[in-house]
């Protein structure tokens, strides 16, 4: 299982981006969390199989209908904790 950390920028707050991201993660059996950042970006930590994470990143680039994603920066990280589900953080 791999872990990636992504920062999504653009119009991604106030457009149901976190709920949409959680739905996409659940559909792909990706675990982890999503949260808003103070600078208007969204941070995502995702764990799963490589193919699922690749598809997840593609979906983050699209975003929900009301969003306008400008950029998604993801990197693979070493992470000790394994999440049992995908959660929305405040």
C-alpha cells in the first residue's frame, strides 16, 4: 500500500470539494483524509493500491462541478499510520 500527499489549488473551498473527494476515495477504496488549508488550498492524504491512487489523482484534477482546479501537486510519502477509512477533516 502506498501513501500520497496532495495539495489541490484553485477554487476548491466552498464548492463541496472535500465531500466530493471523500466520495471518490470511497469509490476507489482509497483511505486517508481531506482538509481545507488556511491559504484556500485543500490537502489530501491518500492510501491505497497504486492503480487506485493514479485514478484518484486524475479525479482530483477534475474536481466537482462547482470547483475550478488549477493545480494538483502529489508526492509519495513514508507514513506509519494506516487509515481504516477516508475522512473529512475540519
